[in-house]
């Protein structure tokens, strides 16, 4: 398959062979905005609304807070769920202070009754406890993503001289990383 659009010299297209998703995972594990396996948004919204009325942005922020930033639902996942719950008669929304605030209806309260244990499990961490290898990989993937963005910006917007210098920097970084592996770890 021929390389698709991408940064010069990198080839590939985002969802295809040779593209960033192939390099950094399938997009679900390490992709933008995701920090692990998918989580069920609908029960999370119901759990929070069982505690009190909230608007969409509050729901997103509270989910992020309760999951220690491991779970970051987007507006594209929250607002359709709110609409679906409203269509089902479990939620009603009202304009309050310039925002549409969702409230559980009586049917919604009946629907969430007795599900406290299920709801509490939603906020449990999906990251392995105290796994230094996972922590290192997570940090590495973030740094590689940042590097990818910076290199792409130079490749796209920089001058020919800047692009040449960028390639030298990246080649030097690669050599230095391999040199780390060649060092004797017991020499300290």
C-alpha cells in the first residue's frame, strides 16, 4: 500500500499502515484522550445524576476527578447519553443559569436504586497498582507524542534549514538512546 499523507519523511496515514496508530498502539490504548480500556459512560452519568443535578461539563469534570484523570469522556460521549436518557424518560433537563442541567426523573431514580456497588466500581483505577514499568511506558508514550507533534510542526511549518536541523537532532537522540543500552548498568 502506498504511503498516505503525513509529515514529510514519515509516510502513513493516521488509521493505516505506517501511521501513528500503528506506532503508538491502536488508538484505543494510547490514542489522544484515552488512557486505557473503554469505560461505560451511561452508568457513570446515571451515578452522578443520582447524587444531584449537573450539566454536561460538570459531568465530564467530575468523571475526570473521580477517576484521577484516567478517564476523560468527551462531549461527544456525554451529550448523546444525556439525550438518550432524556428520550427514555430517566432524565429531564431544564435551563438553569444559562446551562441545560440534567435531573433524574422519578423513573430515573427507580432505575438507579440499588446500584450503588456497581456505580462505586466505576471509579476504580484501571491502571495496575505500583507498576513502575507501566508508569515508565505511560510517561514515554506522552513524551513520544509530544516529540511527534513538535517534529511534525517543524516538518510542516519550518524552513528547509530547520527541517534539516530537526533530522540531525532526531538522529542524535536515536544514537544516544542506543548508547544507553550499551552502557554497563553496574558501573555506578
